[in-house]
């Protein structure tokens, strides 16, 4: 479940995708640190300065990603001279995009949005992240993520539902529990 915690890279990706300004970013990090720190990686739960610095480091990276990626081979070469190796996908999980979806959804529902729900069709959600059908492994991951982030799912009429039991074209409403 460690991969479900907010990393500085995750937060930077979310902030970048939402095109938040400096003040909104600061407010989000402040609220997250004080009100929802349980979902932060352990290194950040008691160190707001490190959280801010690491998130802004990744925001800088994302803003100039093409240039940095051009230099990646020379960085790897430098590391190999010292007997070290950088794994390009070391921080990316199998469900990285879906991780970000639920992390972003939680932040929107708690701190950024004016609504207390997010709506989308299951098919749209799966297609957006490269899936065509629901495998048992994917369903288990979705259930675990929803449970971890305290997100409940509902269909039309406010009826609670399970992602594994509804049709692909059903509209799902996501809400924070409680």
C-alpha cells in the first residue's frame, strides 16, 4: 500500500495537470500537510519544508522535462562511472496513472473543488488509462484504492455500488466517505 501514499512526484504531477498557480499550490500543500498528512509518504508527515522543496523540485522538472530527458543518457553515464545505475521506471508502478487519478480525486474533493463529488462513466475511466475490460487484478486494485482513499461509489439515485458489479456505461459518482 506504500505506493498509494502521496509522493512529492505524485503531488507535482497533480499540481502540474491542474495548472495550479503558486498561491493555490501553497494552499494545497499547507492543507494537505495539516489536514490529511496520513496520506503523505512518511518522510513528509513531520517535515513541511522537505515536502515543499521536493514538490517544487519535481514541478521544476516537469516544467522543463524535454531538456532534462535529453540529458538523461549523460546522467546515466555519469552514474555508471561511479558503479551506480538509475532505473528509468524505478518510481512508476504498474497502475501509476490510476494512482494519480484517485490521489487527484481525493485532493479535488477535499481541498480544491467546489463540489463534493466527481462523476464519470466506468468505461471512460478505464479507456482514459488504457484499459478495455475489467480483469480481477484491476478490480482488486480499484477496490483497494477506493478503500484506502476513503472514496465511496454510487450510481444514479444515490445507490451505493461496487465497481465490479456495475455496467461499463453506468455513470459513477465518487464521494469521500463520511
